[in-house]
């Protein structure tokens, strides 16, 4: 996930949910995402263009991936709030998702 000033997408949506003190019901899921800032991405692209770097696949990301739960904790810490993460059973949440998909 690329982050920076004016970014759009899921990170902003998550921030809005957290800022409204809406509990996060997916605490039981351990998902991890790699992040990088737009500044770091631009730096790497500039170097790839301006220097003689071997072609290849390059993974541009911060050192450690974060789970959504960890990200929520970081956001709450910067806001001076306590993270509201609910650890509802995964089977329950999968069932709710199945019902939502089936009847929408």
C-alpha cells in the first residue's frame, strides 16, 4: 500500500472509521500489508531511471509489514485514543460475509 499526503482509498477509509471510534470487528483476522510512502517510491523510480541498475523485479516496501490491527493501534496512538478492536470469531464473520454476498 502506498501512503502519503492526499492518498485515496482504503487507508483513508480506515482512518475515518477509527476517528469516529467505530469498533473494528475483524480483529481475529491476522492480515499483513506492506507499506511504502509516495516519497520512497518516487526516490526508487528516480534511481531506476537515472542510474544503471540491472533490470529485475524490485519489491519496494518498509522493513516490516503491518496488520490492520497494528495499523489501527498506530492511528489511535497518534490520535491519543484507545484502539477499539473486537476479536469476533472468524467463522461468525465469514458467515456474515456469506449472508451479505448471498442476499445483495
